[in-house]
């Protein structure tokens, strides 16, 4: 076992500002959706340069509201990636539509060429996922959408603060869904945001977000007293509380600093590992600013005598937490029916999956910890390569 204090896969960066704001919220008497949530929405839409932002209780809720608000439902197909968390596909199914999986490109994101091959007369939308905070090739996806009259809904659960060709992720598509889960770059514990430039969609999602009620608490009180409300749609309970928004406000104000630190740490990893043939480092194209939510290493398993699970166990033995993002959608039993269809076959995603390891990367780490993790990676793969060479030499005539 390592003498190094254990480095968890993630520690949230919560400061005194967030704590003080939560205490002030508790003392205010307004705990559910109220003035702090409204302020959070205003600041967030300004940050991503969108016309509208709606705070919700999860990134999943944000996706669901976008799909429902755009009228996607039974008979429709939505093209998305197999390299995502199950929520992306679940929300497509929950509105009654059918998920279609397009394969990934070299960067791990959805491949526009594969998307083009999947488009049919039933396709209504493309749902790309910015894996690890690396923006997808959106120009090609938007071009396909225009050509075929499709909607584009971005799953930006990893991508708060990411920039694509000079534009923040959050304003370029019909709707963009963000997650503020505990491990995300911006956290409210649980929470999310959905942004759009479409005023009608924004209003529809706001109504659906809270039971289909058309009047908010402020207007109900002003017009009728606090007893009156109108239900005009079959809505959901997706609103974000002021307690959570109090955290989110200060997390948002720190995002540029967080991304600067994450970028510096990611580059330290890449500099340390660039000359190691047993691993491939993540891409960083010049025209995309990743949010660096994840640092996803790729193992070149043909050079090693260990698999990915053994590699992660070796990291853990050295006091390092690691994870895998993601188990591809086709490998989950629930999605077997969809995965078995020829149009959903994604060989590149299935080939990449066994190689993926997400290393710890967050502002609460130190540069010394980053260097320690990089050294551990090199030590593990060097030993594994040496053992493989010895093994091959032993069986060579």
C-alpha cells in the first residue's frame, strides 16, 4: 500500500462564500424556488450568452424538459451517442421517442458522418454529448440539422465553461442541458440548467418544470392572493430550490478560475505522459476550449500485460481514485433491444471502452498530487510492458 494520503477521484471546491450564502438563504425564510434561483438563472444565461435559462433539479430534468418542450414524442427518432450516461437515452424513451445510436469519432464524441448515416424520415433531433467537457464538432452537426430540418439538443452535463469556436457552449442549439451534480465543475449538490434562445420553448419548459402551472408564485400573489394557480399542461416537479441556487451562484462566479486550474492540471498530465507509448492522452484542439471536467486516459492494451480493471486496482493500491466514463449504452441490459438493431451498431465505441480510465482532476488537488498520479501511471504501465516483454520472450522459439 502507498504511504501517500489517498487522492479521491473527486472533491468539490466549496468555499466560505457558498456556505455563507446558504446560511443567509436559510435565514431568509425562502427555501424553495425564489429570488436566488432567479438570480442564478440571470447570471448563468449571461455566462453562456443565451437568451433564457431555467434552473432545474438535475441535468436529467433539463434534458427531459427540452425534449418535451420541443414536442418530441412517439414516432420520432433522436440520434445520440453510445458514450454517455444512461440518462441521455432514458429521457428520449421517457418522451416516447426512439433512441438511435451513432458511432463516435477519434475524440470520443459523436461522429457527424455516422449521424448522417442514421438520419431517416422519422428523425426529429440530434442529441450530442460533450464527453468530458470537450465540445463536439458542432458546425457539422448544425449543418446536418439545417439540411434535414432537425432540432439539436446538446447534453452539456460535462461542459459548463467549454467554448466552441469562440462561443460558450449553451447558446448555439435549440436547447442545451447542463448538470450540477456533486462531481461536476459547477455543483449545487443536485441540480441543472437548460438554456435556449427560443422564447416560446423557454416559456413551455418553465410551465412544464412545475406541474404545468402557468403563473409563478410572485404573479399569483400579486393578482389573486397566494391561493390561485392554473394548470395548463401535464408537467413535472423539476424546480431548483433557493438553497441549491445559493451554492450555484458562487460556483458560477468561480468557473473561470476553476477552468484555468483544470486546464493547467490537464496540461501537466499531458506533458508528463506525452512520451509514454502505453497510453494516449486526451485531445485538445486549438478551436475548442474544453471544460476539462474529466481527464480521460486511453490505455494501449496491446502493449500491456494488464487490463483496464487491473490498471485501476494498481492506481488504488498507490492511493489514487479513478473511474471510467462511460459504460457504453449498448452494454446495459435494459438497452439490449435497441443495441441489437443494425442501425445502432457502434464498433468504435465498443472498441474504445475497455481502454478508458478517468484520472482525478479538480481544483482541490495540488500540482504535487497531479505529478504523483502521472508518475504512478508511468510506473504501472512500464512494469506491465516489461512483464509482457518477458512473457513474449519466454514463448518465442
